[in-house]
């Protein structure tokens, strides 16, 4: 009897993934064996090397179109573009994690996560400068899962990647040093709802397997053509979409988003908001266009409805928020809806302009959100962060630079011209109109106008209100946060003023193989 | 016994799990309901593997078990951390974050 034939593995095409997972594995060893004093710098260096190495690898691989690992992974333009985006966002997030100048105890992460919050030992540790560094390997694992998610050419790999990216994020949400109860609560909610959603994804996987006899995306496509209106297949697709939309925080599967964004440490929220969104939409694009691209009637009405729901829920509920992090969470729900208009604009077999538009939007949105959350870590009162909107009143008088940069990011999120948000929105709306989905574009324009109100409200509050006498202080950031804010602000402007070359790059990368 | 019976049984188990997640209040019980959902998926996968005569479904079921085990580790760690603080695992007590 012959042994099992080994699948063909193209190590070159997997280089971005190998870099990040390698960094994660080395990080675990460092956590176990390196002396405590050197752990922090070493862990930061390893995590950064992994993310930056992965980014360089995606650049070197540009133009690759191949299916590898026995057909389980598709390394194509879309995968590489999104992997590069995720790697950049990941590297910037690691810089945010490593900030040591803001918190009096030199880290935003809890000293020992297993000590009960509020206990005597916890109070002792809360001023301790010993920093736990497990967050870096966890972040590397999450990063690797996200990058795998965008390249998965097989529902099973997609499921494993979903869990590899989710499990570290559940833990990371619970690691805040200040307001530990909120943080733990965020972790519990995220975990229970996340596991619930992945059970739906898995049941969808099982039904699609039953309908088509395979979980390979290309095999599903071939079977979907032949069988047409198979109930099992449509039901399976619906459940798969539910699981993915949960990760992408699309309404009505968004209920975890505001709570988790508010409770998690702000640097982790930044990472989740930016990188998870990119990864989830990468998987959505691949599932809908590689596996179900020939059976568009099955998902187009569903995605249409989800896009409208998400835009309306995000924009309307965002109006009522009084917490900056919650407001940005509802903004992320609204942006998920805008991204879905780009997904609708893909046209038959992904030939429309929607694919490139969605990819550009993901890049622009990720960088802007990361910058906005980075600034939220700077505004502090007492030992923690001041996230209530009333505390931001008159911020321009305390720190003109922070207020101006926050204003820039909020204008970009609102989609004002000359910022990256405008270019992105213009691209996805145009894609939707060109494929005949103009009612969706109308709804998107109306909700953009509503959403602009709550972004502008913060700007008005920062510039035209008197600062409260015992208001927050603006922390002086160390080098890492300064780099993050500078890079994201520069990118927000450049992608708004001179988006041409990046749009061309997205256009030329907009190819899905499978 | 036709394979439809197994599929219906799996669908019933999945529904019981899903309803349990929505109505039960103890985080541990909610978590058990999620495990029930995952296992009903395994039953579905194995039934389809049997029906189609391929081995793929059984392999996927093994993957699901491994992932579920990893999920248990993370989930119980998180629930333990909050239980130690609050002396309660009820999801109704976890109510600081809202609106």
C-alpha cells in the first residue's frame, strides 16, 4: 500500500505566512525561556520582524498567481494585497502595544491576567512596572490567522484561520491594565458570541459539503453551476455568510462590536478594528466570488440587505453615543456597510470595478481607524484613558496637534474630499452604480451624511467648547505611538490627494484565482 | 435507517444548542450549548461523508474536535478570570458595558 502523497508546497508563496507564524512560535519560546528584564524589547523586536518581514515578502511576491498547499491556499493578487495591508496594520499595532511612555506603570497591559481584578495582589501589581509580554506572540498568531484567512481556498482552511485569528483576540481583549472588569467583560462577550458565530460558519460548511461533496472553493463553484437551486447549498451559503459577517461586524451581527471595542485595551481595539476588518472582507470576497461567483442570485439579495442594514444601524446608533471608542465602533459598523456596497459592485465573475475599490477602501479605512484609536490612547485622565465625549470638550486648547490630527482622521472617516476616506467611498459607490446597484449607492450617500454629523460633532466639541476645568491631560507619547500617528496621518492625506498609484496597484492586483 | 434521520437529528441538536445559547444565563452552560452545536456539525459531516463515500467529511470532523478543544482552553480561562473576580458566572451580571 502506498503512503499518502505529500501535497506540493510552494514555500516561496507561503513566505509571508511563515514569517508571521515563525515570529509567533519564537515569541512563545522567548516568553518561556528569556529572562524577564530583556523580554519586552526582544518580544517587540520579534513581533515587528515578523510583520515587517511578511510585508516585504508580499512585495517581493507581487504578481504571483498560484494555488499551493495541495490546493488549500490561493496566493493571488487579492491575497497578497490584503496580506500586505494586514502586515502593515499589524506592525503599526505592535508599535502601539509597545508604547511605554503613557501609562504610569509603563504599559497598557495587565501585569498578571490571572489575578482577580480588585484584589490586594491586583492593586499591588497595578503600579508595578513589570510588564507582561504575552500580548506580542498572541498578536503574531492573530496576524498569521488573518493573513491565512485572506488566502484560504478551502472552507476548512478558512475555518481554521478564523479560529487562529479569533482565539488570541478573545484573550487580548481581556488584558487591559486599567478598568479590568470592563476588559474581562469584553473578553467574555467576544468569546461567547464569537464561538456562537463560528458554530454557524461550521454548520454552513457541513451543509455545503453535503450539497457539493467538497469544501474546495473551485469544486463548490463547479457543483453550484450544475445543480443550480439546491436548497442545501443556499442554506449552507447563508450560514457561512452569517459567520463571516459576524467577524466583519456587519449589522445585524454587530452586537458585540461596541462592547468589545469599548472594553478592550485601546491598542488592541485598534488592531481588531483595522486588521480584522481587512481579513474578514478578504474571506468574504473569496467565498462569494470564487465559490459562488457563478451563482450570484444566491447571495446578491442577502448582501444587498445586509449592506443597507449595516449602514443605517451604524450611522443612526452612532449619533447617540457618548463614548469615543463606542462611537468609533458604530462608525466601523457603518463602514462595513459601505464596504459591502463595493462587494455588490463586483459584477459577474469579479470583472467589475468593485474588487479593486473594496481593496483600496480596506487599506484606507484600516490606516485611518488605527490612527484614530492611537490618538484615543493619548487623552488621559487620572491613570486611565478619558474616552467620554464630554472630556474631549475644548481639547484643541489643551493640545492643538492632537485635536488637529483627530480632526483629520474623523474627516477621513466621514469621507470629506482630499482625505483617503473620500477616495475610498467614491470608488466603492462608483463600482455599485456601474453594476446597476444605484439604490444602494443612494442609501450609502444618505447614511454617509448622517454619519458625518457625529464625526463633525466631535470636531465641534474639540474646537468650539470651553475645556472643563478638571479635564483630561494629553499624554506625551513615546516614539512608537508618534510613528504610528505620523504614518497613518500621512497615509490618510496621501491616499486622499494622490491616490493614483495605489488605486492602480489595487487594480492590477484585483485578480482572484481558485 | 436512512441518512436523513441522522441529518434531522443533527439539525435538532444544533437548534437546541442555538436556543440554549440565547436563553441560558450561565456562561458555562452557554458554552456547553456551543459545544453541542459543534458536535451536531460533526454528526452532519460524518453523515455526509458516509453518504458520499468520501473521507473528507471525517477528516474535517477531526479538525473540528481539535479546534473545539483549543476553544475550550481559551473560553474556560476567560470565564475563570471573570468568575474569580465576581464569584458568579451568570452572563446577566456581566453588564457594565452597554448603550
